[in-house]
């Protein structure tokens, strides 16, 4: 498949029957030839899907038919090849897992800031800028001067903020937060509001919308943006970036990483080199050989692919 449309979407809204909703959407998306991941919970829907323009239009029509999703505005990009290997429609406790009961972005949330206005906000000396994503994502790219929480999971964010609150807010009046598409920021701003922080802001549409709207010459973004599919990362204009994925540890690897003598395609990267025994490395090397042979035959190798979700 070529010329595929990728749609990243979420909406916090009440879904009374997540299981029934999953069954309905799974049937529609599968019938439309759409792949990707869609998460359903009582608090809403979240995911990234890819397919033909017609298939994505069919999928979005079904999602917009859900209560509260009528004006859903996905972030669109394009891929030369299908960036997902299967369709997964799952029921979850939360569509993005923070683990703090009562955090409800439909009830209270921070102030949305358009990409065109974001640079001025984060340049304000009274603003502390926080990247709410995980450490492996921040490594690929972030806004200049943003605080990196060094978290492994979004579940870690509340404890990190509580532990560092005094230091973070010293001499600051505003808190500005950002994430890939906006969903984690909706929850994190709701959380901070619940913690008594008044002047809380987040980037409307997330990094993806910023990279789509803001030209390179005016950008405060440094690096690329990690995405949760086989493209691995995108840059300005949402063009596919230069990062690849280590099949050993599932972490993004830069061109510099791949030039390292510790990097072996399909087996390991500098981050995970030396952490596995010889038998495991041999198994990964054999799997990579099978993947390569299948690709030469024009076939898809069935095996472990990129399974990570935006958590």
C-alpha cells in the first residue's frame, strides 16, 4: 500500500458501553482495511490508525458517531508504507493511564494554547515548561529549555510532580506542558489543577500540530518527534524522520546510534548492547534474517512488531 493516511485522535467523553463500542468500531475499521490501535474506556477514545483516504474517512465517521465525538479533529499525516501490522481495538480502564482517580479533563483542564502562540508562552521567564512524555521520547526531540521528568511511564508523572513541585515552581507563575498529540497534557493539566495550580497551559494539538503548523525557521522544537508506529519519528511538516527502532530493546535509535560498532540491525543498539546472553542474540539475529528474507519475497514476516502505546 502507498499514499496512506495516518490519523492520530482522542476525545475525552462518556462512553457507557466500552465493550459494545469496541465491537462496533472493530468491525467498521476492519471492513475499511484500517490498521493501528484504538483504545476505548468509559472516559473516551484514543488511538492512531492508518489506511487509504476512503478507509480513514469511514473509520472517522464511525468514531464521530459516538456521543461527544461529533467534532473530533484528528491530526493527519501520511506514510509511504503501512506503519502498522495489525488492527487492535481494546477496552482499557483509561484511554491514557495516569492512575489518579477523579482526574477528569471534561470537568477541569488547563488553558489551550495554539501552536502560533506557543513560542511566546514558553519564552516567558515566568513560565516553567514541562515535557510530559517518557524519557525515550524526550531523547528523540523536545522544546528548547523544557524540563524532562525522566519518567518511564505516564503513571510516574503525578509522583514526579509532587516530589519536585517546590523546585519546579520556584520563581515561576505559569506551567506549560506538552506531549505528542495532546492527550497526556489534558490529563496532566487536569491533575495540576486538582493539585491547586491555577495558571496551567498546554499545547493544543500537541507536538504533531506544532510541527505541522509552525515553519522550521520559526520553530523552537529541537530534534524529531517520536510516534507510536513503524515510522518511529517525524519532523517538521510531519515528514518521516531519521530514527529507526531497535528490535532488541524497542527503543528509538538515531543515525549516530546506528553508526556505532555496538549497533546490529535487528539485534541490538548501544543502549542495550551487553545486556543479553548469546542465545538471545542468536535468536534475534535469526529473526532478523527471516524478516529480511520475507521482505525480499514481498511478504510480511509474522512476529513481534512495534507494540508500544501512548501511555
